[in-house]
């Protein structure tokens, strides 16, 4: 499971788990097909050594390498 952080257009945040980004959107929109596009500003998640930020309005995904590890 991947932990996603949903940033809403009102700047509130919610953490959700899903097996993939596609499943996250499917589950989010289960009762309202347009809810995701209308309410969500960004999706954040980390896989391996990369942090991803998807800008929902444009579909653009920023990939930020994680190079500094704090121990």
C-alpha cells in the first residue's frame, strides 16, 4: 500500500492509503464521479527514492529525487 496525501482546494489535507494512484482516484470518486476534480488540488506520495506531486487541474506530475537521508 502507498500512503498518499491529498491536498484539497481549501488547503486542508488528508492521508489515504491505496494500492496505486489509479485506485486512490477510483475509491475517492466511488459515489461522485466529479468529486475528485472539483475538490482536490494536489496528490503527494513517495515511492522508492522519489517524491511525486500531481497537480490535478493540469495532470502535471513533478518528480523530486530524495537524495538526502537524515539518520
